[in-house]
C-alpha cells in the first residue's frame, strides 16, 4: 500500500509505526463539594508545575547547535504557563463556580482563544494554537496524575515512526531526543511550526496525511519518504522497498558525481558566465549553500522565520537572525525578501484574508506590508542593520505598480535616514531589487528596472497570475504551464528590459531549478538562477555543456511558435541537445 501526504522534511527511513496516543480528550465537567475545593486548586497547581517541569526538561534536550532556533518555541510556552491569566482564571473558576480543574482550564482556554481570535494583529491571532497546546498539556497532566503517570515520558523511539494527529513544537523536540526515525501527522502543512522544526532537527516527516491514524497501525513496518511525502507499507511489498532503495542508491551515486563540479565556474562553452544562487528558508540550510559552492542566496523567504516568532519578531530579533545569516554566508550576498504573507503563505486559518473571495489576488506580500507600516519598517530596519556585516540585498515581493515601488523606496530611505541620525551602521550601497511575479510588472519591467538595482522573476506566481491558475489548487494543476507562450513572452520581455536598463535579472521561481528548462532559460538570456541547493550542481552541469549563442537562436523559434504541443516538443528537443 502506498499512501501520500505532504513531504516536509527530507530523508528516507524504514521503521515500525508507533501511534502516539493522547490521553482522553473529552473533558468532564464536575461540580465540586465545598470540602473538595482547596484540594482541587492544589491539584491544578501541581499539574501546572508538572507542565513547567516537563517543558524545562524538554528545553534541556535541545541540541546545543540549534538552541536559539528551537528554544524560542518552548520559552513562549513556558511564559504562558506563568501568565496570571492562565493561572488565576482557572483557580477562580474552581473557587467561585466550584468546577473541577480540567473544566476550569477548558473554560479558561475558550476565553483566551476568544481573546486571541479578536485581535487585530494577524500574527498575534495565530498564538491561540499555542494557548491550546499549553492548556491541553496541563489537562493531560491532570488525567495522567490520576492514573499514576506524569513527568516527561521516558520512551525509546529508536527505529520508530511516530504517527500522531498533530505534534506540538515540544513534542517534536521530545521525540527527536527519543531517537524517533520519522514522523507522520494527520494535520499540518509544510509551513506549520512542526514542519519547520522537523527540517531544523532533520527528522524525516510527512504531514497532512488524512486518516493517518486509521491507515497506519501500531507495530506495522513502513518506509517513509520525507521528501516525496510517501509512506510505503513495507511488510507485504519488500520488492517495492528494494526498488525504492535501488532508486535512492542511483540518485546518491549521481549526486556524488555532481559534487565534483562544485569548485568549477559556471560558464557556457562560449564563455558566458552564469551566476547560481540558492533559495533558503532557514539558517540551517546555509551549510548546503557552502557545500554546493553557490554564489550566495538569491531568495531568503523571511515569512518562515517570522511565523515562528510568538511575539511577531521584533526589529532587534530579526536583525540578529539576518546578521547571523550574513555572517554565516561569509562574504556571499544574502538576498532578503521582505514579508510575503498571504494567500498560500497564510498559516493561520482564521486570518480573514484566507476566506477572502480570492486570497491570491488579495492583501498579500508588498500590499500587506504597505498596509502595515510598523511591521514593514521594523523589517526594513533589521535588514539595513544586518547590511553592516556583509553584502545584503533587499527584495520586494509581488510589486504590481509604480506607486508600490515608490512607497517602498521612500520607506527604505526613511529607515536609512533614521539609522544615520542614530549613528547606527548600515550599508548605504545596499542593493534594492524587486520580484517580477505579476504580469503587469513583467510588462512594465523596464520601469521597475530603471528604479531598482536588480529584478528577480518569481515564476511560481508569474505563472499563477498569467494563466489564472491557483498554484495550490490540485484541480487546475494540469493547466499550470511554464511553457505557455504568454509565460515565455513575459520572461523574455523581463530579461530584455533588465538588459536594456543595465540591471541584472535573475529567476528564483521553481522554473530555475528544473533541469529540463535550463537550456531554454539560457537561450532566453537568463544569467542568474536561484534554487534549492539540491538542484544547483545539476543545473551547473547543463550550463557548462551549453552554447548560449546556439541556444539563443533556437529559442527565437520557440518564442515565435504559438502551438503549445510544438513548443513542448521543441523545448524537449532543446533539453536533449
Ligand atoms: C515565486 O513566486 O516564484 C517565488 C519565488 O516566490 P514564492 O514561491 O515564495 O511565492
Ligand atoms: Mg511568489
């Protein structure tokens, strides 16, 4: 049996299923006798203290090298456990309404969730999940203490694949400490805290596997592919596992061969230099950037970092992370894209934008930043301060019109002036670029190129908006066509506009990492590619075997063609030459 979920953390591993059972989740409501009241308060306090102790124990288990990244999740939960609201409210409910501790906590949780839900700030609203996690832990302790449990569970999960409805950040750290081989959850997306932590902690993981608990049984032997999001039930299909492993072996061999190319320059046969950079979401990915000897980071998606911060990431905190990235890159440029929240990057299902009629056409990316200036300015300030430590480029997502560009440039200038007045160092030469992701921006690329230092084509969105295909909707996925003549026209037009204005144009959408399209893109004039580190050396190999002049000629024919089938055939033929 093969089951598919969302692969969120790379790695292939075989192991036995361990279904993580939660305590009874139904919370009983019981009225206390007057003489029971004080002992119930005592019971609550013990469960709270137990939860604090558990979290502190888990925090001590975090490996030294990822302490700051991971412990911030746990510290936020610890702070909540000391919050008067969380301690006093249930105590008052026990004393005044005479309800049992579990119910008092349930009532408190509902009150707190309502408070969080009514908050203006979208990021603060997302914190309600943390409140739920923390209170459920205390409720679990109350149940476990009754049945003689409690404390951080001592388990050995070596060789085990944990299957759970969902995992909290603390659970994730805990199971890593218990040597879990991989985990599979029913809920969650690739941008959930848990998925981000799985990548940081290097645990292969698949999330969003509906009915995981029903499909996978305790003790069953399975193979988990954390990249592809596949679970193979292995016991009755050993041949399939063997085939899978063989495929892996061939892949590994190929990768080892490609590694020989790392210190070679990226240059076509006719001596056209091409720049290859990486896209990253986390600081943990920097060693891979060095490993493949990329020329820098062409896209650092800051929303991943931002979503992890319980208090919405202060300017100081962002500065520290950006500075650490700059230093870790050791002189290679870091392109920091300002927040691109909204649409598919909305991780809070309660955010109003998510239920807007057309979220992808709504308040996302630069539009949202310009509507929420304090958040935007805090980020710009942090980016500018980080530029004092090494080469930093700032990149604006989803620009559509000149007014957004002008407003953004004015805010960057304001920020620079503020830092100057305060005597805070920054790089006045810092490069400012914009993403070309909207057809209107591609058509007017010349205007953007004139005012910016560089452009970067975000093909994931450019295709979505050009073809009116929701990039996350499976039903129309077959129409998501990078080779549509309109898409090729816009890419070519943008590259040409950049060239005419004397400004570099890169590409950081997924098209840049597709080896079947590399020769086409070189032929269209692209000279800077940014992609996941795993694809970089293969792309380099293709470029080093190509002649840009020949490709340019062949691409003229492709650009002139209007028949999709013919374009497909020509691109395929080009890839094979
Ligand atoms: C893109 O749209 O191509 C892009 C790189 O940005 P993201 O995928 O983060 O929207
Ligand atoms: Mg985009």
